C-alpha cells in the first residue's frame, strides 16, 4: 500500500511511546513527506523489532530520524545501549544469532528479530545496516526505495 512516511512513522512511534512510558523517544522527520509503497504490517513490525532491541539492550533514550536521499527513504534508529562488538556486527542478521554474555537484564530472545528485519527490508528492495561500538550504543539504518 501507498502510505505517507510521516503519518506512518508518527503513529508508530506515538503508539510505541504510549506502550513504554519510561522510554524517551525523540523523532526528527524530514520535511518532505515522502510517499512509500510498502507492506505496512511488516515494515511496522520490523521497526518495532529494532526499537525493542534498543530497549532490551540497555537503552532508554532512542532517536529516530528520517531523510529522503535520492531514490531512497532512510530511517535511522539510534540508541545509547550496550552496543555490539565488532566480531558480532555482521552476524546479528543471521537466523538464531545472539551475542553471549551481554544479557544486561537477562534478556531472552530467539535471535530472530534482526533476521526478520533484514528479510523484510530485502523483500522491499532496501538495505539495513548496523553501526556500533561496544558500550557506545547502536545505530540501525534502514533504506527503503521510494
Ligand atoms: P528476538 O529479537 O528474536 O527476540 P534477539 O533480540 O536476541 O531475539 P535479534 O533482534 O536478532 O535477536 O538480535 C540479535 C542480537 O544482536 C541480540 O541477541 C543482541 O545481542 C544484539 N543486538 C541487537 N540489537 C541490539 C542493540 N540495539 N544493542 C545491542 N545489541 C543488540
Ligand atoms: Mg530482538
């Protein structure tokens, strides 16, 4: 379906904020309201997976920003959690991959969240990247073709 990127993300983030009252989410959307042709359910679920990871892995301050660059709509989700060490950075998108000994709150998971995110974004012809340094937070960058 065709959606307004601004409305779609604003609603998603507002709902998320309401469900997690102790989490601070700052949103910074690009002025241009780019139309996106996406599977709303799967893209929303993918973004929620990324937001949940940020919270699960130690962050209570998230920053979401968007930008339209050429033929791509870019969504950046930044957290100030525990980060991902270099040796794990590529592997976290693999099925069932989890990083050992980082269970800050003894967090449980299957290691499927980012695998799903990657599959969904790939199916839309886009890309997803993770930038991080251990102890310095994580940034997930999603690019979706317009
Ligand atoms: P699931 O999402 O299936 O419940 P999960 O969160 O462990 O389980 P993924 O979302 O695929 O699985 O993430 C894989 C691993 O990457 C996590 O176990 C965690 O170690 C690391 N990770 C993911 N996001 C972050 C983040 N924002 N900060 C720090 N580590 C992260
Ligand atoms: Mg997860």
